[in-house]
């Protein structure tokens, strides 16, 4: 009987360890993918949004784009004549 109890304890310990390891691997994958996404976003912003403008962050880029869209809407239509 004593062997059965220790066997179940071993199973529980292995289950907890495997869950902790799985959580650690998934957390590392999430952190890595978030860093890659952030790097890719800055690459796209630098190359395609406005190469001459330096952005402090993603939200600065969003503010810049909103400002540009609003100024484009206020511009009078070009004269075609």
C-alpha cells in the first residue's frame, strides 16, 4: 500500500513539473513573438510610413497618421481646369 501512495505523489509531482515547463515554454514563445512583432512594426513604419520622420513609439506613429489624415481632409480639392 505504501508504494501506491508514493507512486501517486510522483505522478502529481511530474504533472506539476510538466505544467510549469509547458507554461515556461509558452511564456518564452509569447515574449519572443511580441518582440518580433514590435521590431517588424518599427521596420514597416521606418520604411513605408515616413522614412524622414522619427517616431518615439507605435502610438506616436498612430498620432502622426491621424494628424496627416485630418490635414489631408482639410485641404481644398485641386483645381482642374
